[in-house]
């Protein structure tokens, strides 16, 4: 590979994702650098300015000016570090988190549109090529300048895989525990999840049904299933159902829910389904926003008493 080929790829990719006009691309007032700062601050505990500078490999003066602007706009606060009086800590305000969430949402939408025209096989080829690039160019290297700082380590990578032994039990356990903790739902919900998982384990046809586990740092952090909506045999109504979307609280904010839903949509489309449907409840705001970004539309609502709570059930639909 020549230097010319690398530069040609760089030009192609920056044009493809709109990096040269990032604010216009995502319809926000922030440049690519400013968006990266907001992203890092939104996905970490309060950071020292020096650590943020190393993570992004930015000039100290340039970073200071950007942080000052964000502070004036009410997006962040800077204060003296409790551990080292010479350091300054940076954290987003509520307004800053809203700005970061908007950037994240529009970035995910843009990336989803980019991948939407690819088949599941082509998406996997693309992901494998990206992993190769990151492994070859993203690792820690010796610097020719003794005073230069080492490159920061990459964030742990999120991967999707088929369930391994024990994962289906994990899906049941985490649904039961998380929904009890976050919404106060009783054991009836865990029983429902157990029945769904048992039906999948005992009789799913891999041509028409699939489950995914999202893994981060070697541990499961999310799940989703795509199942037939019309019984055994080949789908008569050509309708698939998305079920059991879950993301661990510790892994939220990384786009894992969107990644799982896109995998489900891509599989359903490649399998030949005409539509993908799901049922959820209106209290699950984050999940509903994920479905909306994926193109689902709300088709019906109905109040019900389930799992020890008064809820409003919702039917959502996506034409494939």
C-alpha cells in the first residue's frame, strides 16, 4: 500500500461522513472537534483537562479556548481537582448533556442511513475491515520523540455475537432484576421473559429467527431477539417480531441499543420478512427513541395492568 492510497481513502471517508462540514452534516452548531469533546465528557466521569487533552491529542491552548466557550455557553463547569490542586476538572452541565445527546442521536441516525443500503453480510465485511484498520493503526507505538506522550488506548469495543451457553439464562435474570430495579415490576415480568426465552431455545429456526448478545470487555451488556410472528413453518404473513431489547445501565450511552436494533432489522430484511413489529410500554422512553431512530412508527396504544403496575402498551411497526 502506498501513501497515495492512504490519502485517497482518507479523502473518500471524510467526504462520505461529512467530516469537513460536520456542523451542517448533523445540523448542529458544533464542529467535529467540539462534538468529540462533548462526546468524551458525556461518556466518562468528570475528567481532568490534561487527561481530556491526551485522549483527543489536542493542543493545550486550543482545548482551553474551546472549553472556555463551552463554559460561557453553560455547557460545562470547570473546577479545581480534589486530588491535585494544579489540575482542573471538567464536567458537563444538564444543558451540556442535552447537547451531547442530540449530537449522539443525529450521529447514530446518519450512520444508520449509511449502513442501511448494505446487506447483513456486507455490514460484517465492513466491520471486519474496520477492526483490521484499528488493530493495525490504533495500538500503542514507540514514539521517535522521547518527550512525546503515548497514544491513548482505544475504548473497549462492543461486539455482537450469538448466545453462548448461559447467555439465555442471563437474559432472563437481567430483565427480571433491571425492570424490578428501574420500574418496580414484579416477578410476572421475569416469568414472561423466561417463557419467551424457553420457546426460542426449544424451537427456533435459524433461517427465520435469531438472537444477539452485545459484549463489552468480555462481558454481556445487551440483548435482542428477532422471532417469527406467526407460528411454525415458513412465515405466512412475512412478519417478524423484535423482542427482549436490553442494555445494561453501565453500558448505556454507547449506541449499543441502536446497534442491536439495526442487527435485528438487517436480519429480518435479509430473511425476506415484509415487516418487523414490536410491543413495548410508554414508560420505556429510551427504548422508544431507539425504535423511532430505526424507522419504527407507533400504530396503537392501550392501557393495561401488568407486572404490578399501571401501564400503556404500545405497538410499533417497521415496513422492510
